[in-house]
C-alpha cells in the first residue's frame, strides 16, 4: 500500500518553532513570497522550517511523524500561526493534495488549494565556513540587557547604534549599546579567543538568541551566522561601524558615590510625577535631596535620599530620571557605585559584583 503524503506534529511543538522562526518573517515584505515559511521534511522523524525577510533568516529543526522521507512546501506564516493558535494542544496532520495542502485536526480541516512554488522562494543563506568562534562564554543575558540602552530612533544619525555591538578580541569579548544621547552600557568578559572582529547584532537577532545554549558564531564579509543545537540564525552583516564608545569613558574617574539602589529607584519613581519633558532630576550631593520640577504645571518634588555617600567635590548633578532608572534596572547587581567628578562630564556606573561592567549616563548641563 502506497504511503500517504503526510506528516504529523503537535500544535504546541510547532508553536515554539513558529515563535522563533517568525522573528525573521515580515508582515509587509518587499518580496511577497517571503510571507511564507519553507517547510522541509528530511526523514520520517525530522523536518526543518525556514523563515526570512531577506536581511535575516532563521532555520529551526523540528520533530515530526512522517509517512514520507522527503517533501517540501511553502506555507503562509500568518495563516499557519492563526490555525495553531485556534488548535492548542491538538495533533496537526499536514496532507499534500496535488498543488495544495490540507491541515487537519481531530475536528477541523483547513485547505490551502494552491501553494506558492518552492523554487520561487528566496534561496536560503548558508553559514560561513571559515571564521568560526566556538569558545564564547554565555552571552545571552548580557545581550538581552543591552537591548535596554539600544537606540530606538528609526532614522538615527548613527545607524549602527540601532544594534548591539559584539566585540570579539583574543583576550575577551565585549557587549555594548548606546542610545547616542544619554546612556551607554558595556560589559567585558575575559576569555581566550582565537578571533578578532566587531559584529553588530540587530534587535531581532538578539530576541531570536533568547533561550539558545552553547551557540557558535561564524562570519564573513557579507553575513553572520549563529548556530545552536536546533536553530540557525543568519543575517546580513551591516556595513556601518559602531561608535567609539570607549573614548567617552573618563579613564581617571574612580567611584566616589554610593547609595541604596532600591531607595534611588523609588526616588526616580517619585520624580516621574513631574511631567517635565526632559525628565530632569537634580541631586544635591551634600544634602542628598533630589528635586524635580514641572514648571508648566507648577509641580515641585523634593525627595530626601538617606543613603547618599559622596566623597567628591561636585555640589549638584542634573540628569534624566528615566535614564537613571533604566541603567539601574538594566543589571541585576545590587551594589552599584557611581563616579561623579565634574558636573558636566559623564557619570560612570560600576559594580563590585561584575568587574567587566561599565556604564555611563550623560548629565544635563547648563
């Protein structure tokens, strides 16, 4: 008896794959065919699903129960995603029917009468084979933290800051991000590596990395690949260079300001009651009083900080309260110290809990 041209998969398992692959699928692509995902059956137990928006491609292994050893088709991503959402917990059977496909559950049958041709799909990118770094430390959490200070401006003067820097050196790897105006985040992990390269990671790539373990990075002049056990992420390598963020860290600035992190975060919440568009807060370093003013509505907020311990010569600093909160919340360290040596120079953040951590907040100066 001839084998049926079909394969089965649990909706819950497919949902996990779709969540990852969907990061590379555009809802309004320049080339309409990329609204589809490429589904390939490679054996009676395995398959592979690929999505792309031309700039980024994500491929994901998937376990299947198939009656055929080889097959491939294009399926509209949004349609399949909605069918999965409506059939949580169901076993889904995909049946090839001529030029179309039927997606069946115990109660439903969804027919796609005509599928787009696989040969018209974008040719999948391949991972670079020469430059491969396999001994990177675990970077996932720090890459996710870097997203809090990445530039969100869609038309920035420095487009590289829309991405996170992954700076690989032979004596360590540095992750950095900046909004170009107020904040810089960086963390360096000392590790012996064989390569030296600066890679810029788009926001969607870092979201796709979330949950991956023990991934390797490879690159050439045109593209970068991140390979994990079940997932491969490949994206076009940006041409621009990241800003020289290290040049704005005053190397001579030693820590001289300590405070209780929870108390400072609560003070910033209180300052947020002011609707001042600059979110300006002024900290008197001698008295520990933080002031926020909203001249337009006549609101003035004074918050007494009891944990301020400052040993420098600056009397007062002005800064954006939202940005201060963002930097303090960005990292899990409770012990954070600041370096404040001039009222109009950058404020540096360090922590005894992580020697490689260094961040920066630009003050509001007059």
